C-alpha cells in the first residue's frame, strides 16, 4: 500500500511540474565597446563646461525576460582611455591628483535595484567605485530600446543613463582657489553613459 501511494505521489509531482509553465530563461547581453562610451562634464573656473569621455567600456547585463526589475548590470570603465581633447590635461587626470590610474585603473558600476518608472524609463540604483571608493548612486535610464537584429544575426539593444556625483565623495579632491572665492574645478560632475549591448547569435550547427 505504501509503495502504491508513493508511486501516486511521484506521478502527481511530475504532472504538476508539466502543468506549471517554466520561467523564461534570462538572457545575457554584453556591452559593445565599439558603440558605447562614458562621458562627463565639469565646470571650469565657474565659467565654462569641460567635457570628456572614456572610450573603453566592458560589462554584462542579465535581462529578466518576464520582469525587467529583476535584471542586473555590471560595467567597467578603463580610466586610461580618458579623453578631453587636450593631452596635457588628460595626463593630469590620469595622475594621482585625480584618478590615479596607476593604482585605480578602472571605474566600476554594479546594480542593486532596477525600477520601471514609465514606459522606456528606468531607475537603476547601484554601487559606483572610483579611485577605490564605493558609493551608492542612482542612474536615470532612457531605454532599453526594442531589440534590433544586425546584419550578422546578433540582437542589439541600447540605453542612455545619466547621473550627477560629487567627486569629493570619491576621493578626487584636487582643486585650487581663485581670488574671487571660486575654484578651478567644480565638485559636481555630470555623467552620461551611452551603452549598446549585444546578444550574439547562436552558432549554426556544424560551425
């Protein structure tokens, strides 16, 4: 009798498993460094805005295909690729006065929470690490776009994220005072990430 009921229990469990639809698999997307960049803007002497960019990014997004709020993303920026169109200034930014790339060659972001604010609008909270210091920041995101298939069969999506930080919070502290009471470089830095992500086509049978 016990064996009979054990068989019934096993068969019932199998049947229930077949009736419950399986969760769609998460999809993994890689940052395309050739079509992505991280830009920043900072005030100089309280007069003008200096803009620069980091041209080399890498990272991964794990996209929950049923609930985007359960997705996650990690991005790493190569600080050595800083470019403000002025070689001497770029050299200074790489020095220990600013980013100190000899000891901290990367800026990283790791998401902790993704919120859907409106159609095509996300708020992503995560840990930003600059110069070895980690602080929580919030990114306002336009996207993700609808997937587009490129000529090679890969799927691509894109998004633009913005935030503002105080560089002093991350140990980027160098400055100099002006006679009028101002400073050479503002503490507030506006950041924009333009990211294109790719999901490569599965290799064809026999490839």
